[in-house]
């Protein structure tokens, strides 16, 4: 018979609880799920069967009824979820405690390893910073930024924190604000409510589709230029490429976007500085500026912001200067 290699595991301290009297007669697995909601029912059932969840010091079956008042001991043995190798990659940590990291991801850093990016990703960097993240789904990452989008991300460091943050994101309780430099001088903000799904022919792209998943982006003006606009975009949902797809959908694509931006269009009479800035900007001009959430353990609000990276600041400066010079020539 072929041999099997045991899955690497890590063990946490034994957790203690008491079965409530009003739970009398209910199944052990159902009561355990209420006592330890940070773990999935399937995982708790596995621990019951393996003897890592004991009822009054004895092994029980998932379907066994409880009396009420028994002691429960749970030794959470977490299997390694992430196989990536730790790598010493510098991280810009904005906030850190025992439960979460909040990071400023640079443009150019891939979040998850995958085809074409087996190493050198944010996951590799996180595993070097905290090896315990290997026991969490996706190494604690609960949302993502595209490779060439910069800005704020939150990463869970424990399973309870991971569960709580995923729930907040699903309930649309996490405030995510982005800055985007788009083509066209908008006169007001608005909302794009247009469902998104994968493009039927180009598997790298997403597109607006009636049969897609709900996607809502709110936007307002941060600064207007002669032929471009700096927008604040707030995500209500979090679909892949959402802001990029929505801005292209309303005919104001993000500058530099290789998938949705279309050919470069230089404004008539643009300054040489702006021409150089637009031609030299080789990624989508999109930055996750602010992230606000409720701390998964303390319940306190956490708000982290980070300014635009140098390349976007230089782009905005060139747009500002072009607008100023054009206005002066018109006087």
C-alpha cells in the first residue's frame, strides 16, 4: 500500500468551556460549534473524532447528546494551509498587534503565489514575518489588491480574527477608499451599480454583464484637471478589478490601465512634462488610500491611511501643472 505523509500541524493551547444547562439533550457537535464559533463545524467534527475535543475528559461522538454542565476541552490542531516558502521581503507595516497586520502594499508586488509568480509574493513575505500564518486560509489574507495597485491591506494573524474580518467584508462593514486618476474631466461624483463577471472570451479580463455578480462603486471628485480627474472611489462590494472595470464602463478609464485603459490619449496642447508623465506611467493609477474596520477582537475601530506612492504623486503634479499653464495661456 502507498504510504502517506502526515500533514504538518501546529497545536494551540487547550481551550476550556462549560456546556450550558439549557443545551441539555442537544448534539455535542452542535453545542461545540456554539461554544467555539471561530472554527468551522467540519473542523470541529474532525477534532471530536480525533479526540482533540473532549466532553468531561472523555472522547464522545459528534451525535452524542449532552446533559448540561459538562466541561469541554478543545485542543485546536491546525493543519498547514499554505505551502509557500517564507521569504525575507520588506513589508511596510502601518499597524500591528497579536491579531492583525495592516500593510501598505507597493505596486508591483503580487499578493498570492500562482502561475508565473511562484515566489516573491506578499504571502511569502508574510510567512517570513509570522510563520504561524501558514495555518490560516490564504496565510491570513482576507481581501486582495491587484499586482500593480498600491495601498492599504489588512491581514488576520489568528483564526478568530480571520473569521471576523471575512464576516465584516461579507456584510459590507469594511470601509475601503481608493484614489484613481481617470481620463476625462468629470463635473460631479456618482455611483456605478453594474454587475461584473469574467469576460466570455478573454479570461484575463472582467466585464460588466447582466448575469454577473452585484458590484457597486461610489466615486466623488478629489481634484479636477484639464482633461483628467483624481477620484475618491469607495467600494461597496469587492469584485475582481471592480474599480478598473467600472471606470472603463462609464468611459473614464484609469490612466495606465493595461487591461481596461485603451490606447493612450494625449490632451491637445499638453505640456512636455505631462506628455512624459502619461507616457511613462506603466501601471493603473490606482491606490488604496484608506481602510477602516472594527478590530476583530477588541471591537474598537481601526483606521489606516497611506498617501499615494511617489509615481502617482508625480503624475498628479504633472496634471496640476498642465492645468495651471493652460489656464494662464487662456488669460
